[in-house]
C-alpha cells in the first residue's frame, strides 16, 4: 500500500502585510485544493470572493485587520474550515450559512460592527470558542452556542447590550469565574442607554432610595411582546411554527447518532428512554438470536446465531456529520414558501424558560426580567437577565419564588 498517496499535500500561505485588496486565488493556478491555511492579516481586503468554496480543504483562515464588510454566503462550502479569525474588520452581519461550516471550532469576530449574531450559529456542534467583543451587539439569543459547557463565549464591551438571556447566564456564568476584569456591558444602572424607539421596553429598577429606568431593546423578530399584565393568545401561525419546529427537531434526533453527556439536562432520560435510537438498534440486532446451528446459514454467524444487520447496505456512510432542521426542510419541504422555510431553518431566538415546556418561541413572546451575578477576576457584577416564555401560564409558573422587575412597553 502506498501510504504517501493517502496523505494530502498541505500548503500554508503567509500573505500578511502585503497590501492585497482582494484574495489572490488566481495565483494558486489550479492548486486550490492543496491549501490548508491562509494568513491575510493587515491587508486592504474589502470582501472575500464568492468562489471561495474552491478552497475545499482549507482549515484556517486569518483575515484580521482588513476592511471586510460582509462574508459571502458561499463560505458554507468550506466544509473543512476549523478556525476563522475575521476580527478588526467592518462586518455588519454574518450570513446564516455560517451554520453549514460544521467543522468550525474557533470563530473570532472581535472589533467589528455587528449588531446581532445569526441564529444558525448555534448549529455548530464542534465550536469551542466564540468571541464577539467590541462590537455593537444589542441582544443575544438564548443559545448562541450549541453546547453551553464545552464552548467559551466572550461578548465583552458591547455597550449596547443591556440584558442577558436567563438560560445563557444560568448555564455559562452562574457561579462561574470569568477570565475578565470588566465586561463593559450589561450594566443596568449605566446612564448610557440605547435610543428610544420600536422594539423596546422600559424597566424600573430599585437602586437604593431611587428608581432607575432602563431601556431594553428586543430582537426585531419579536412582533408581539407581552407581559403577564397585558397578554393575548399566540397567533395561529405562531402555534403552527412551534409545532412544526418540534416535529423537525424530532426528525433530526432520529437521524443524528445519539451521544451521551453527563452535562446534559436529561441524561437519565437519554440513558433509559425506551425509544432511544441506540437501544432500539441493539434490540433489533438481537432479534432472532438462537443457539440452534440448524438455522439459516446465509444469515447466521459462526455460532449459528441468526442476526439482522442494523446498517443498511446503501447507507453505510452518512453524507453529513450531523443533521439540522434546514437539511430536513431542504429535502422534504422545499415546496413551502420561502419566508416559512427561512424562519424554520434559522430556528427560534429562544425556547420557553419553563423547564416543563421548552417550546420554541418565534415572534409571540412573554418577557420577565430579574437580576443575577457574574463573577469577574476581582469583583462580582450584578447584571440584568431576561426570560422568555411561550404563554402567560409558563411565565407565572417561573415567577414563583423569584424576584422579578416590573416593566412597561414603549
């Protein structure tokens, strides 16, 4: 066997400080597939080429210190990309297609002009480090990373960020020491508030002998924001989307290999659920076992035991490392209107904070607010937390035993 034939050639391109105004793919002259690492720091790039997908084996891309304002949607074709450093640019948004870069482990977006993160960024199961410091982030989704416990999230010095989702704080920052001296945001008593306008609410916080008013900006996707004193039932479209998304997630769970983690909130359910895929496969694999050597020789092992193979011949190798709702929609529900497919592919901003519910919440949302602590290196800071719910009953159930903050909608 020729082992050298199994090893792909690796090419590392050091193009820092060259004054390039564009990524010079033309200089590769047909050797794009050999490139694994590209260093393009401190150049004059304003964009990345739409044909960047030709770098099919690219693992690291460093383009910090340029003038890039947007990423092409074709970045989704970089299936081997593990590290993307695009800090120190002028990015205003990240395409949702970033969720297709499923090998990504390190994503550095510091010092840009981002106001929000794409919802599909939470689909990156291998992501271990996400940094969005020194941007203009106004709100964070409930789950900006797939695994709360295996990924480090840094969002310091986003001065427009006034509140943190309760679940995000609970799983990543509650009673956890952060490697930071000053987070530079989430200061509810800071006089620097965002401008008043739509998609905002006003909170009244008791601070000693006086009341402070803080303006909080909602995600623009929330069209109907309610509290427990002013509420209406969710729209029929919202209810249908919630149920459809639950169905999509159930399909994804069946397609993806089951993984067990003791960090999981439902580890016992995962281990002992009778509908677990692995247990079901194991039971199927043991059906028909016997010790009678007179059985069918064609479907028997050397001990005469009948068996049925779990792996189908035509499906021995999965085409994807894992599946997400967008894959199901593209394969089976491509006939749906584009706006419906977009909403379901991107997923909800949050799920109901009631642990007995956890329904997805798209645009009909109940809000409650409370205070929590973040432990810094030399002090503890009190921050404002937001909790979202699918209904008034879930919000009322969650409020039991908690001190919440009254608020009004602007």
